[in-house]
């Protein structure tokens, strides 16, 4: 791992009723306060919007961040069912995920829309976790790097910095499938993303690039040890205290 401090982010997706979500957040807060040493990473929880305020309350002043899973690109207005970035910030969120492949697929979100969402996040003072990743078909065609770099070109706004933006590389075929990308492929992709960031933003050494896709305690040490992997975006394994904590522990 480089000098960049890793970020381990849990994306709860559309999971957890209130009791489960509060138990999960308080279980992690208890782990943190009982840990003999501080974790060697930053920790972020992204619960469903219905639980975000409660999770922020449970986490209190403990060193675990909370974030949204999506935001609208407008500041406010007639967008039934949507949430503005400023609303997330208002209830204590520090981050928001934008451009997750499930949003791109389920809601037809384009990279252009995702860039607008990242701008809205920045305007609200949030750190945007911008997701990119290729489908299995695109990888089989040998187009993985060009697809991901193309997504970055459009999804990242001009104002992106290492302080206000995190990149999450998630091969779509590895999400929730139990399959992970080979470490050589992860290394190749993360190096390509780093190069792309440097081309675009100059000194890009500070940007954190997360890997996501079936990360669990059993594979976390190997994946987090890959060059340019600066943490993980975790779905399924973030729903169990022991599993998520096991991934956090892998950063030591
Ligand atoms: O946002 C998280 C990712 O989509 C990864 O999900 P997963 O760990 O369940 O594969």
C-alpha cells in the first residue's frame, strides 16, 4: 500500500430495516472503541437513505464516516423521490456514492449525469465516491481499460481533487457474484486509472482508488496489497460486523 490512507467503505445497498441497521452501526462503533489500536484506514458506512440520520446518530463522535448511496444533481426542486446532496450533508453525511453500476443499470444513469451528481456533491461539501467498471462482455472483448477510462473522462468533473473525490473501480461481473478480478487485472486497471488521473489533473498521487466486487475478509489482504489499491467498496460483506471488521483489520 502507498502513503495514501486506505478507505474501507460499506455500501449497504437496499438492505437493513431500522433495527438491523442500528445494530450493525453500533456493532462497528463498539468494535472501534474496543480495538487496541486505531484501524489503519478510514471507515465509511453508506446505509439506505432511510437510516442515514439514525446511523449518524449512532456513530456519534466515533471515527466512522457516514455517506449516501446516491444524490440528485439539482440543489432542490420537483424531483419526486430524489435526495439532494445538501440534504445528505444536512444530516451529517460526509460522502456520497455516485455512478454505482446498479444506478447506471437500474436507472439508466449516464456518465454525464454522474458528473453532474459529483459536482452537486462537491457543491454541498461532500466527498464524491465515483464508481466506474466494465461489464464481463466488455472485458472479454479486451475493452475493459478503454471503457473505464472513458467513464472517468466523462464522470469526473474538472473540479475533482484528491480531497473531494474518491474513485471506486468495480468490475460489474464481480459485484455480488463471489468472483473477484485477478490481482494482475486489478493492478493493471488501477495503474491505468492512476495514469488517467495524472493526465487529467496533474499531480494525482493523492487520489484514492478503491476496488469493489466480492471483497471479503478472505481476499482482502491480497486485494488491498495490490499497487494503487487504496481501499475497498464493500457490499455484501459490509452487512455483517465481523466480516466488515475483518476487512478493516486487513489494512494493518
Ligand atoms: O458497492 C459495493 C459493490 O457493488 C460490491 O458489492 P459486493 O461486495 O456485494 O460484491
